[in-house]
C-alpha cells in the first residue's frame, strides 16, 4: 500500500488533508525540494503532487525521478491558479518522444 | 564514415552477409515497435491532456469555494477542522507491461473509520461552504490519480520511444551501410584477385605455347640441316 503525497504552500494544500492525502507543507522552494527528496527516499509514496508554483522552480529535482516507475510526480495548480506548467510537461514529453510538438500545434 | 576493416576472404564475406541480414530483420522489428509505442503514447497523451484540463478547472473551482469557506469560518477553525482526517487515501500499485515498458497502475482505496459521514469535523463551528468545497474536491480525487498514472506512463513511454528511435537510426544509418560497404569491398577485392589469376593463367599459357612453337621450329631447322 502506497501513500499519496502532497507538497505545497499551506493555503493550497490544506483541503487535501480532508481527503486523506499525506500533506506536507513547504514555505519555500528549498523546503519543498528537500521534502520531495525525503518522500521519494522513503519509497512509501506512489504519487506525489506538487503545486505548480514550487514545481516550476524545482524542475531539476523532479526530472531526476522521471524515468523511474515510481513515484509519479505530478504538478497541479495551486490556489493562485494554473500557470500552465503541468501542460508544458505533457508537451515536453511529446516533444521528447515524437521529436516535434504534434499535440498542441493548433 | 568510418569503414569496417575486414579480411577480403569469402568466409568473412559470408559472415558479414549473415550479420547484415540479422541487422535488417532487427531494424524492421524495432521500427514496428517504435510505431506501436508511438501510437499508444499518443493515445495516453491525448487522454492525459483532456483530463488535465478537466482537473485544473475543477481545482480552480475548489480553490475559489475553499477561499470563501475559510473566509466564513476563519483560519484557526479551518485548521482544527481539517487537521486530523477520518479518511486515509491509499494506493494499490499494480505493474503492467506496456510494450516491454513497466508502467504502474494505481488503484485508489479510501479507508474510513467506519462512521457514516466522511467529514472529520462537527457541523457547529464550520460553515456549509466548507462541506461543499470538500465534496467538490472529493470528486476530483479519482481524476487526479488517473492523471498521475497517465502522466507517469507518458514519461516512461517517451523515454522508451527515444531509445528505440535511436536504435533504429543507428541500424539504419550506420551499421547497415557499414556492412554493405564492407561486403562490397570484399567482393571487389575478390573479383580483382580472380581477374589477376585469369590474366596470369593466360600469360602462362601463352608462354608455354611460344615455348612449344620455338621447340618445333628448332626441330624443323635441324631436319633441314641434316637433309
């Protein structure tokens, strides 16, 4: 059994506690990064959600775990709304595989 | 292009020809694999994209309603209400083999403590808005997990596609031309040797004929003298 992790600023992640996510607050990117590494190391998490505000500033740390089957690290919009970072990730995956952006051309 | 250095022998040529055939078969198989990977990848990515749009919209709604709820209830109260949840979301992970790529499949399991309502706070101190916004969040949860699964798959497949494509290209543009080139070189060398041999034989035959002719002529001259 794996847990569902959540990293983000307090106001964004508070509600997810009620859903039973393992919520970890981070006040800045540094803390979020350290949290991410710690959570991955425990190997108890199958999915770790990170709010976009942090995720976009710690791309390197996230891409470290990209080619592993677990955990899936997914960015979701925080309370400031979507900045399109998650969508960008999909696009870059397409570009990596196909060699060109075939999905968002329009 | 770096050329393969080979011995110009028939055996070597035979060996290279077999290797070339193998490379060609492998190339075809890998190309098929790449195409199928690509097809599955695009399916996944399309679904992922649609799901992400949906999830992001629902989350935006949730944040809005949660903002109102916390404005009505007050931050202190909100925290006490939410901090110890009744539910515990857990994931069962099953590994699937997708075109020789190991991908995880997540199954969401929510454990509750058995009581009927899922709210982990009393109704007295919190506003109804909070109930509503959390209910909304609950419906997104499953989509979020599915999205995580799809995104992970997309990443893993993208890596595999990249690798396969590189292999296909290496076979197509480097290995196979190299073999062909080497086979051609050997063939030319062998032909050249063959021609050399024939010329030599012709020359030897010529010399032998001339020697015979000369011998005959000398015999005739001797006969003339004795007569």
